[in-house]
């Protein structure tokens, strides 16, 4: 196992909420063997219990975004008690599919091996992302299933870009479509070949097999152009018997554009931050309870489906 790398010269100063590092992810050239990441939150080594460890992918329609702009969601995840590793993943068009997801999977493997140092012994590991980052998180979850690890405790998807067809009613209402908008342009540059659109790792919303995926938190909003494809993915996961909680937050949120804010206190001022925070807190608690139920089931004790996963697709005002 690699030892944790020391902070780079650009790491946050004392008292800051984040620290920049480089981690060795072992990819062969021309891919970089090192990846810039930003850590939020921390685990008290003296604590008896581990905390969630989240591998995070920022927004940016596959072609934009950065660690600096993508700090909003990871700060909320950290405020929910998680240690978050946000990735400076390679962007299209210079790095088209599948380079970003291969980098993401390698980073997940590194985080899983280092989880006891990062978040405590046997810490549960999650993937999370918003907009294009939601696509990458969902794809990496599929890869982890197909490659038999690392084992994920859950996936957290906010306004995920899942369907390159871009033909949903919520996109039409936003005057967005298959040409001439930010998301369409992003898809065109991410998918270097037309046949890539049929690959489940490129377009998880169209994946034919969704069995054996971890519990999912899927968040969207009334004014989110990506709302319909997000809710459609939640419905398909349920068909495959997966634990899913999908919530539609009230508008206005400005999603997904408002995800990209310079790192700072912007998320605390957002009208939607309290609702997202509540959903994250409840999801981590529900996953923990579900793990406890699975342990009980192994000892022939009665178990119950966590109430958090019993109702979804409702408007959340929390």
C-alpha cells in the first residue's frame, strides 16, 4: 500500500477546510501516474468508529470545471461527516471517454486501500458527483461492480448527465437539446466516437444491467434541466431491486450551473444547501443502518428496509 503523500506547495494554509495533494494512481503513460486531489474533512484517529470516505467528481459538462470551482458539493459532504477526496480528473476534448473514468477508478482503488488512514478502519467508501461528475461517479460504480471491487457502500448522484440523447421534457423546457447547448457540446467532445454512446460506462442511464449496484442517493430539482433523466435512472435502479432514494428539491436552485462556484462559503448562501445537507445526513445514516441490518441477517435476526429508501421522487422542502 502506498503511504499517504505529503501536501503539495499549494496546500491550504492552517485553518483552511481543504488540503491539496497528489496521489499515485499507477496508470501507464500517456496517462499521468499522479493525480491532483483535494481533501475535505478529517477523521479523528482516536474515534472508535470510521466515517464515510467519498471519492468526488466535479461538474463541468466533461470539458470544464476544476477543484477550485467544484468545492460546493464536497464541502456539504464533509459537513455531513465524510472525508472527501475530490478529483482533478482529465477533461475532454483532450482526454475523451474513457480516460476520465479510468482515472476515477484508479483513484477509487487507491482511496479504498488507504481508507483506514483516511477515514478509519473499514470505513465505508462512496462515489459522488454532480452533472458530468454524476455520470463519472455512476460509471465508476458500474466498473467497481464489473471488476469485482473496490466494494462501494453507496453512490451519490446530483443532476447526473446520464443520457446523450438529450430528448427529455425537462431539457426541452430549459430550451436545451441535442445541439447548441452546454451539455450537448460536452457530450460531443467527451464521446470521441459515435459508437461510444452505446457503452454503459459512457451513458449509465442506458445501461442494460443495473443489478448489484450499491444504495443510491439521487438528487435533482424542480428547475433542473437534467431532472427527467435522473429520475428515470432512479426508476430503473428500482426495477433491478436496488435501494434508491430520489428527491426533487424545490426551485429555484439554478442547477446544474450553480454547482460550479469558487471554493469558499458560496454553498452556505445557496437556497438549496440546507436541503442537500439534510439528504446527505439521512443517506449516510440509512446506509449505516442497512449495513447493521445486513450484519443482523447474517445472524438470522429480523431485518427491515430503512425507511429512507421507502419513499422517493417526492418534492423535498428540507
